[in-house]
């Protein structure tokens, strides 16, 4: 499902207009101004009971190898977004 299909599905499920559904999805998931992204930038986690948890994960600096040349390189520490599915979502996918 892509974003436009998600907008359509949300509009059908809630009775909202497609424009309002698009605004609601953008308010949550937009990478620059979305609620989830803003919280993760502040290193807060977003927990949706039964669905899952979005959180910021820290990766330590490490050494790696350039696969083309075999040269050892230093890889900087980074912050990455992470998601852990909740029990309700896992059960829904399993078909319980």
C-alpha cells in the first residue's frame, strides 16, 4: 500500500474527505514536520499501545571495510529510527 492508497483507505474507514485524510497522514508521518519524526529528533519515543513503538537508536562508531578496495575505514556514530511491533500488531499479522 502506498501513501495515496493509505489516504483512500483512511477516508473510507473514517468518513473524512481525502484532503483531510492526507493532512492527518502528513501530520503523523511527514519526515520534516510530522509528529513521529519530531519526537524521534528529540529522542522521545512514540508508543502506540497494541501497534508498536517508534524510538531513536544509537549506533556506536566502528571500523569497516570498503568492499571495493578492502581498505579499512572509520564509520561515524549515528542515530537511526527504530520500530518494534506491539503484541496486537504481531497477532493481527499471524491471523489470531
